[in-house]
């Protein structure tokens, strides 16, 4: 958005004919943009998936997708935004350098021959189940001996009673809270907790909001927050009150968070050789940030952060590489670790293709075990939602297919040592990642 605004300022076209759009904008601002698109006052919009469906924005002539959206359904929805009425339209997919995008453009038959994905949900996820029960009890009294989806939910009903949401009268549970439960349930994520962004350049005003999970990486203190191509400096993040205070600045750089992820195995439910599926505890923490210049992406600075860690209990598929095999690879310790991280990078992207999910739906992490002489290095691909939504189990079942495709992608990449299209731009990571995969095939 920043680049388009800069280009329009140099030409004859007013810069307000192109705007940004995302779910975190205030409702009034979103409705104003939608009206502008319908009546033709706004000629172009740079949007997240917030405009993907369900909103009338009139007729567009061209849809340009900056990278593969992550799913076949999303791709067709976004392309279908152009040409809603009579007349010629065009849709262009500009692939990025990530392994997922490169797989799609190198295997167009996968995209063109596959049906759109199914909408999946895990009804046994405790977070989702509690929300369902709240809404169900609000609609009709819930019998004390009644099951919900075949599950005995008596303990959950007792929990909701202790929290003051419901009350038992005779043999039925009744909703007693003043709140409307559906208002606090997000259709986009399991959590509905958001941070409000307050601009303090002049008179204080709210300019947007960001979901809780993203707030720590985008609204940490000293971050540059982007809104409609303008830059705002975050001078305070109030975690308790869920508010971020920003001032408008003219910055030639933006910030990118540096994160640390630690995965701990809680229970192994299935195992076959070095492949495992089970429950894990994920700790995710933003520990710093980088300053990157616009246009050149030059790193012009960094900083440390001390933000609270976010913890999550979820499900995961993981590969455990026997330590003796890992250390027998003819590379230095640093090269072996680079190869392990490169393999995780490629495997996480390729997993999305076979799971038919968005890249943000799964997380990845590497536990090198360098602090323990008896620990075996492990590579995790986990459900990026509290409680899990049922992605890691299918991945465990199709692991051989995914690992084979990952091997083919890395081997066929035209780079020498590694690049963003396969294992990331790390020296020798490509060669080592292939060696790890080959050792797994024979382990």
C-alpha cells in the first residue's frame, strides 16, 4: 500500500482512488470504502482476505493476487471478485518465492484439477465446544441429562454455572447472563480478544484493532504500524487494557518481529518409527524486532523486547531424528542445524498443499536438543489453534506423501545452496536437508 501511494503521488491520478482494506479497520471506515468501490469513486483496493466473500463491492475489472492465498477456495473467491457483471475481466496470480507458491506454479494441474477445500472444524475442541454450549443454552434451556453432539457435557455446564453464565432450575440449565454469547465469538479465530489502536498525534481517536495473537508482533513498543499507507510509531502497549497508543510519523522503514517458539511433548498418541502424533505445549514469545527499509529491505537496526509469552495446548505431528544418525551426517554442527531448520521451512509449506489449509493454520518449530546429550532432534508441525482443529492427524497419516513431495521440491530447485523457494537462503541448508530426508527414508 505504501508503494502504491508513493507512485500515485508522482502521477496525475489522485492518491485517494486507491485504498487499503482489512478486518481491523473500524466498521465506518470499511463501509465507506465499500460504498466508494460500488459507486466508482475508488478505483483500486489493496485488501487482505477480509474482502474475499460476503461483501458487495460492485464490479471490478482486474484481480491481482500477491502470492498464492493458501487454499484453492480462497484463490477462486478472490479471482471471482473481478468480472461479477458483463464485460471482460482478468485475474493474475503473482507467485512469491515461498515453497508453497513455487509448488503451485510448477504443478498447475494440482490447482486446476482439485475441488475447493471443505470447511473443517473439530467439535471436540474444548474452546469451540464451550462456545457452542453457551449459544445453545441461550437459545433453549438445556436438560441436565442431555448430550451435545454425543458428548457428556455435564462438567462443562458446571463450569459455565460457576462463571455465572447459566443457572440450574430443576432438571434444566437456563442462560442467566446479560450478555449475548454470539457477540463474543469470532468466526475468524478461536479467540475474540482484540487490541484497540489509539492514535495520539492530535486529539486521541481509535483508528483500528488487531487480534490478540497478532498484537504482540505488530503493536509492540517501537513498532511501526501501517494503516492506509501511513506509518504510526507505537509508543505504548497496554496489555491489561488491550490498547496500543500510536503517533503518526514519516518513517523510511518498517518493523518485523523476531519470535521464539518452544514445543514440549505432552503425550504421544501414535508412533511409527521416527514419526509421531500427539499433544504438545507450545510457547511463543516475541523477543525482538528488526528495522527494514522500504523498497530495499535493508536491515537498518534492531531492538530487544520483553513481552509475555503466549502458551497453547494443541496437537502436532513431529519427526524425531535419531541422534546418532543426525550426528553421523558429514557436516559441521552448524550446517546440520541449518539443514534441519531448512527442512522444517520446506515441510511446513508443503504440508499446506496436502492438508488444503492456509499456511497460518499450522505452525512449525525445531527442537535441536543441543542442551541434552540424550535428546534426539525433532521437527514439529502443529495445529496453530488452541486445542487443535484436526490438521495434525491427517498429516501423520499422509506423512510419506508429504515428505516425498518435499524431497522432490528441494532437489528440483535450481539454486545451489538454498533459497526462499526451497529451504530458505541459508548456506548448505539444501544439501543437508536432502541428507536428513534420505537418512529418514532408511532409518
